[in-house]
C-alpha cells in the first residue's frame, strides 16, 4: 500500500465485519496526570501517569451494502472499532462508543455526516 489513506482505508468494524467507510477523521489522545508533592519542596518531585482517553471525530460515514441489508442503524452501534490503514501500519481504536451523531438528510442515503466517538484502546500493528 502506498500513498495517503483513502475512504477504503478508514472504516468501522464490528464483529470482524466492515460496516462503514469513513471519509475523514480527527483523533485526539489525552491523559490525566497528577503531581507528587513533597513537604518543604517548592516544586513537584514527580508526576504520575493517569488514564488515557481517545476522542475521535469521524466525517462522512457510509454504511456498507452488507450493513445496510442487515438493517444497520448508526444510533444502535456499540463496542465497534475504527481501523485506519496507513502505508506502514494499521491503527485500531477499539471498544468504541459514539457520543454524538450529526446527520444531514438525503433521500435513500445511509450517511452520517459527523460522529463523535470515544475509544477504550488504541493499538498499532505493522501493515
């Protein structure tokens, strides 16, 4: 695989099946950290790593033909994965739950314009 990812390379997966392709995404990782203070010190003596949180903004999701025939509903999705195929690796966000969905109505189109997602885990694997 060479070049930049396309919508065929960014998709939602559930139970090992591709259920939707994604035109674009924005990923944000954050974590909580806290300082360890010691009596008599003017600055913290250390910091402790906290939990990580992955927030994703997906744009233009198109349900696959198989998912449409199975009656997929973006509002019913839970515990799915976002897979991003890059030239040298795959990034998988798993344990996903949606937090917001924005749809623009068009006749006979199973398209969600924007979906905000929170993921439990992020892993990278070689391509």
